[in-house]
């Protein structure tokens, strides 16, 4: 029943409009994936080269080649900096960026609103509070048994905090299957403030070293990156990055509303639970190793929706790529602007992200909150 | 022939008030059932009970003999398709993406070529193919409604490979449509019930009594959560009954053999107390 006058789009092989649109979107996605991949590779190398200590490119490449080739590491200062500081830091920045952006995209899908961000709605603050509690009390309770608190406790604590605040928030903001965006934002601000206040109170209970740790948590930084930290969070983060795209269809359906998603055949409660869990793991793990880094989860999915459309099948994997690019780039800038000192990266992302958020709000005034 | 979807003495209450007090309704294949009634009569609640979205607190709803809560979501999606009243989206999905959501549960295993063809045919049936690449959020209310109708058609067609005894539920499907598309949508719904192979059962909530009279095979009149009357149009279209339910004086005329409902003046008082 196809109309004769419809032009057959070149290259698709078939005449359908929908097939043509699908092919066009696929091509666009491939283009952006190539560009993003190239950008990430470039930033990866830049991140290894640049920093407080200048590493000559020649010896760096030789060291890198040896490391990748037979795992050997020359006993030089440059090689040690590269292998034990720059490399884990670079990988960590990429992982955390990917995890934060994906969790932002998931929370936005879950709340059906593009303004949700783990930093804005208090999830990060909850995770940071739980991390703080783990630092201050965990050591007192566990140090006698283990000598020093096992590092794995921190991601675990941060994860529980992130999960708890997400569940509380969802419970408050959702009534009878409808999520109120105004309630969500206000409750998120309140939860964030409460977590912040309690974190501040923790500062009184902590000793000097713990206080430094707490400050680090509040501002966010990759300066403490190490293979230990990477090993503690990488499995969970990689797992959620792999799992997230499986929820893409479900999140697409949820965009219509929970009742409609059920009508379409989605096991709504299971998808919601999985999305909350994944977002909480991602935020918890990120906060545990890098502190609170805001706005990545807001900015990245939003820009990607403009480039690629709203479908989560593209949005989730591209959020991982975009988040890695953004946070690695931001970390390089944070290391360079005040070298040899460095800026906490949370300050940098907030400086970019907050004006972006305001611009979003202004743009949305034409189409106000539901 | 036994019914495909049945409500038996079904009731749903919230806030201490029965929105639907007790409803007995059976949907048969090949029948277009129209529910009419004033605002707040419980029409949408009845539809949500029948769709499985709400679980009745009294009585039960069964699909092909099975009580609804026991039927898994994806299987219900093959048996009944819902076009709900509001359908706003939080994100800038394209029109063809929204329609493709109809394939979500039931058509996953279809090859991509077939899925694209399904979406395309559904868009064409709802006269939305020309706007296939538009951002859904920028459409007018009527256009959005047509997209949701296309989505419903897409789900219905995809699910036919799994279950042929299907129910289509439409909650005020023509509320924002222009005259031409009102008729086009109702014609399409009626055509589904007249399909020679696997005719569909349609349940539609309408406000326009003339369209209801024109298209219904089975007319259900809802008042204050109770079914005041149901049956063939010719039996239900009664001036006294409609005046009592809607509180408006009506004349029922005949035009080329079809009933035409002409609202007269407001009837005062509605219920002489």
C-alpha cells in the first residue's frame, strides 16, 4: 500500500520512510561515535603527558610501549609517575565520568524529567554523607580489628547512602505512579541540605586527617587516584555500564508514563528497581573514589539528546562516552590552570554546569514544569 | 461465544468513595462498545480496571478466563491495547520512535524490516506519516492523539502474531481531533471490529453522543460509578434515560434512518429533591 510518489531514499535499499529515518539515525550515531572516540583517545594521551611534572614524549611512549608489550617498567621517575599516578588517574576520571553521566541519564528517564541530576537532587550528597560516616566512625569501629579500615568499606558506604537517598526521594516525589517534578527538586534540595548539614557536623567529630578526607569528598578530586581505588570500584562500574543499555527500551516506555509502560507490556516495578539500583551503584562508586562531582549527569545527557535524540538505546552508551570525555577533559584543565597545584574538579564542573543549568531553566520557561 | 475481557461486579474505591461501585461488562470480539456518562461517572476508572492498570477491590476482571493480576504484563500487552487520555512525554522523542514503542514487548523478536514496516503502516493509518520525524513535544494536541492512536495500532498489529483475541481500549480518543480525523479514527476502530480474520473487541469512552450512537454496537451508560443501562443503541437511546443521566433535556430525532441527539435546554432541577 505504499504510495508511488514517495521517493526511495538512496542507500537504504527500501522505500520506507521509517526505515530511512532509522538508517539516517544510525549513520549519525556512527559519526558521533567516531568523533567521540577520537576525542577520548586524544584526551587520554594528553592526560598522560600533562601535569605538574612534564614528561618528555619520547620516554613516555617508550615506557607505555614497554608496559603494554611485556609489562616491564623501567625504574625511572618518569615511568613511576606514568604507571602509578597518571595512568590510574586517567582511567579513573574516564570511568567516573561515564558512570556519572549514565546515572544522570537513568535518573532522568526514571523521573521522566531532563533536569534530574544525582548532584542536584541530593543523591551525591547522601552518598558523600554515608562515605563521611564511614570515614569517621568506620575507622573507630573497624580499626581495632583490621588495623586500618578496609578501603572497600568506602564504596560500600557511599553506595548505601546513594541508594537510600534515591529511594527516599522517589518515595516522596511519586504518588500513585505520577512523579511530581516540583516535589522531586524541592525534596532533593532538602535532602542535599540535610546531608550537607550532617556532613558538616561530622567535621566536628573528626581528627585532622579525617577532616582533609571530608573536604576532599565535598569538592571532588582525582588527586588521590591509585590502582587500589581503581580496583575497588572498576568492577562495579564496568558492570553497570554493561547492564545499563539493557534498560533502554524500558526507560523509553517509561517516558510515556508508568501506566502506559505497563500497557505496553513492561514489568514496570522491575525496571524501576533496576534503574534505581544502577544509578545508586554508579553514584556511590563515583563519590567513594572522587567525591562529589556535580552536573556531569545533567550536562552530558542533555547535549546528547540534542545531537542524537531522546531514545535511550543511543543515549545510554553515548552518555558513557560523553561523560568520560567531559570529566577527563575537566581533570586535565584542573591540573593545568593552577599548576603545580590543582583545582578540585567539582569546582570546575560546577562552574561549567551551573550556568548551563540556569540556561536550561530559562529555555524551559516557554514550556513550564508539569 | 464467550467474552474476551469481562468485569464481574467490579468496584474500585479511593478516598472512601467508590469511583466504580459495581460493574458488569463483557467485551466480545467484533463488537464496538462505547461508554458514555457525565464527568466523574467513573468511565476512565472502569477502563483502567478492565486494562489491568487498577486492581478491583471488589469483584474481578478476567481476560480469556484468567483473573487479571495473574496475567504477566507482556502477555496482557498482547491481549489488550490502550490509548490513554493524556500522553505527554518528558523527552524530545520523534514521532516514529513513539509509535515504535508499540512493539516494545510483543514484537521484539521481529526482524527490523518488519518492525519498520509495522511502524510505517500504523503511521499511515493515523495519517501521521508526513510528520514521522517531528519532535512529538512540538505537535498539537490532536496530532499527539493521532500519534498515540498509531502507537496503539502498531501494538495491536505486532501482538496479533501472539494473540488473535485482542481488545482495543480508547479513552476519549477524539477529544482533540478535528471533524475529519474524528470520523477517520472511529472508522478505523470500527474496521478493526469488522475484520474478517480475528476481529478486535473495542472499548471506547466518548463524550459525543452522536458519534456514540453512530458507531456503537453496544452502548454503556455510566452514572455515579454504576452502569445505569447497557445494550444495543436502539434500546439505550432513550430521552428520559439520557436526561436523567446527563441532566440535559434531549430530543432524539432521526436523520436518514440514523438517530440524532439534539440537546435542548438545561433541565432544572436535575433531581427534584
